[in-house]
């Protein structure tokens, strides 16, 4: 991945991830966070695991980010965009839809 691609991924990722590392880390510790998402064999959900990786990426110096980190960042952007397109009608404050997005670092109530 060249520098231009990395810059584009980083911009898209910054738009997709609306939660601070602390907000996300606190969220991941809740029962609501652990209750949603696709689980591999009954363990941790894919989204919950992704949220932990997002926190790690946020706490890594930009110069130390790997191609794997950028690949995960691209995956986060794709998930957030796909999931936002499936927004249910009505109040989404306490919904599995919002909670799943929050596991991926995006709180739809923070930025419309």
C-alpha cells in the first residue's frame, strides 16, 4: 500500500470512527456491547474484537501502523458504511443496530 492509499484510508477511517479510544474502550466493557454481533463459536463477536483493534490502532503512532492495520481500517470503513445504509426507522438509541455500530467505533447519534 503506497502513501497515497494510506492517506485515503486514514481519512475515510477518521470519518467512520466517531468514538474516542476511551469512549470505545468503556463501551466495549458493557453488557450491551457483548450482547450484539456475529459470534464465532459462541465467543467474542467479530465487532467486539474489531473494537479492541480500533483502540489499539488509535494508540499506535501513525508511523508505526502496518499494512494489516490499514487493512483493518478499510474493513471498519466498509462495515460502517454498509451498516449505516440499513438504519431502521424510529428511535435507534437503544437498538442492536446502534450497538453493533458502536462496537466498530461509530456512534450514529454523535454525528447524525
